[in-house]
């Protein structure tokens, strides 16, 4: 996808979109473009749109596990220790 160009320069939005496509996190984008502090929700939304397009037609085998029990018995701790 060619970057949008205005006056021979790559636009800020195009540079950010390129970083999103390269897998940069919101923190990395904010470090590179601190002026996007107020627009980071738009960056997240763009990332979601791009990711949805990638996985729209891909079949994925998913497994769902339900864990239940009283509060304070260690449900979250169990999952965090198992998958960390």
C-alpha cells in the first residue's frame, strides 16, 4: 500500500499507519509520535480494523474453557500461572 503523500512528504497519518502495520504497540507509537497522545484511540481503532480484515475469512479452531467458583479461590491466579 503506497503511503499518502502531500507536497512530497509522507503524512503523519501514513507514517503511523505504517508503524501499525509493522506491529508497533500504542506505547511505541506514542514514543515516536508524542503529538498523537490525544489520537491514540483512533490508532487503536485503525489497528482493530486492519486486524479484522486479516482474520475475516480465516477459519480458526478455538477452545473455550469456563472456570467458575467462589471469589478468592484462585481462578485468575490459576490461569495466569498456567499461561505465563
